[in-house]
C-alpha cells in the first residue's frame, strides 16, 4: 500500500510541477538570478504544507517521526554541493526528472551527476563520518525544544511566516 500511495503522490507532484512550469529551465535560472521567484514560492508552499501536515499528524498520534542528528559542517557542505549543482545545471534534483520527462535532454546529465555523486559518497562514507561529521555535531536538536514551545505551534508560526513571504513576493510580482 505504501508503494501505491508513493506512486499516487509522485504523479500528483509531477502534475503540479508541470502545471506550475517550475521544471522549466527558464524558471529555475530565473530564481538563481533573483528575477523570477515562482520556484521559491512553490517550495515555500510545499514546506508550509509539509511542516503543518507532519506536525498535525504527529500531534494526532497518526505518525511518529525520528529526529536525525544535526551535523553543521556536513549539512553546510551538502548544501554547497547541492547549490553548485543546481547553479551549474539549472535544475534541482526534483525538477530535473520532470524536465527530462518533458524532453529536456540536458537534465539527464544532472540526474547522472546525482547518481554518480551518491555512489561516490557511499564509497567514501566512512571517511566523511570520521572526519567531517564530528565537526559541528549538535545531536538531535529541534527548534521547539530550543525555544520551549509545542511543535505544532512552532509549525503554525513558521508556516505563517512563510505565507507572509509568499504574499510579499506575489504582491511585488516576483
């Protein structure tokens, strides 16, 4: 059943990606050049729905989730690699698969690069774990515990902040 639900969710996300045109190269580059914020508004909307949804489902006892350890240096380096790949290719991993499905052959190279990068990381994982992960390892921290607020309240406040940002971008026609 999980696989079927995953397939259905994937089809819905793919449809939304295609309809919002965020899988188009010009939309991706528009964000990177800070000229078109369609992709950012879409991503912020997804984060709003995800943070509210996960926290609501956890609050209702329908799901549980496991907090992963925060590794500051590893997260920074991973984000840097992700951002460089996005800037060089003009697609992020999610949109590159949609772009390839629409016939954008250049997206294939981003997908291939992601696969090769994952293989390289897997083969060097022990080195990363021994040398990089310990730098800035904070343990299993969450914002609600850091500020002593219920997780669902933090999610609502966070989602409201993102909604204000999306509203501002929309009002400025960005």
